[in-house]
């Protein structure tokens, strides 16, 4: 029998995978470390097999980057990437099987070297990978031609390390524009945020909308996001379709975790 092997790779950023035979959850989707030079610490992730068959898992580590302003994770194979910490990470266990209904705790250990170069924010991903074979053409005929499909699902757990001496936070809004209406006939605003500090920023964005005709105010929030040092991120806001016609003053704000500062930008739009 001749077989053709097809490899299918699916990447999930944490969370839950569900297919006909497989149901796997991995949590949490992020780990934050704040270790000094020479320090070490472990944190736990949980892998659960909610499916109907036994699955095999392997945990590995990679550095990653996020070029552009869309917040996309790009795996970097270079272990010498000067923002990465994949080489400081290990997992226990790093390889295991899970029967249906079983949960495995995995310890993720970070060991920070005691060298000056380690005194900066770093990041990496833990890859929790599982494989499942589905084979076709198994009726037993000697001349049968079949296809063997190997599906590989990979969960990415983002890992961030910030030494306690790295504290400078700053974010700037570099662009804030009215982008017209979207397909759902909502007014769309686009904002670009740049991290000009030295720490990894978890940002909470919102708009304060003021009607210049009535003075009525409202606050609109959207999903939080992360920006790496020297990185940029574009986000979109959609105004409620119930807003009446008229002119509005809109203050866009980014709360990036500073004790004293917020990033802000203002624009005026008219809804007709």
C-alpha cells in the first residue's frame, strides 16, 4: 500500500481547540515574570484533554517578534535575538501523554543569567504541540492507495520577563483619525500607539465622546492590547450607530499602567 503523508499545522494563541475527535484547552495564555539578574522562578500552565482519544504533547520554546502595527506574533528561530528569553526557559514535563478527561500541570521555569545584557525586558512563547494521525485507506487490500494525514496543533503561550530595575513606561499616540464608516454603517476611528519606554505595556484604550450640540458625554471602550518596547499597535474604535447627527469632540486615551500619565489625542468629527 502506498501512503501519502500530509502535515497540517494550526497555531492557536492559547485557549481551546475543538475538532471532531479532539478537544484540548491550555491556560493561561500569558505568563508574566519580574525576576532580577541571576534569579529564577516557575509558573504553571494547565493542559486538559477534553476529547475522546489519548493525545501526546510536547512543550518547546521560541523567541518571537511583532513587526508592523497589527500585533501579529512572528516566530524567530534565532536564539541570539537580543529581545528574546527562549534560551532561559524550560518545561517540566516537556513531553507527556494525556488520556481523555485528564489535566496535566506543566511547570515553566525561567532562569535569568547574571549578566548585564539580561537587564532588559524580554519575551518568548511556549509552544504546546499535539499530534493526531488520521489514516485513510485501511481496508486491508494489498494494492490499496491511501492517504495519511498528520494534524499538528500548536498552542502559543506568550511569556514576558521584566527585571524589577526596568521601570520606565511611556506610550505615545502617533495617529488618531476618523476613518469614515465601516460595512456595518458605524463611524470608525483608527489610532496608532507607540511604546517609547523600556517596559512591556498592557494598554487599556477608551474614548470620551462629547456632543458639541448637547454637551452629552459617553465613554467607549475596546479590547485591551500589549505593545512591546519600541513597538507599535493599531487599534480601531466604532462609535454607536445611535449617535445623532452633529459635531463631536472625541478624546482618545490609552491607560498604559503608569501611576501618573496617560496617552491622549483629540479630534473633532461631524456625523451627518
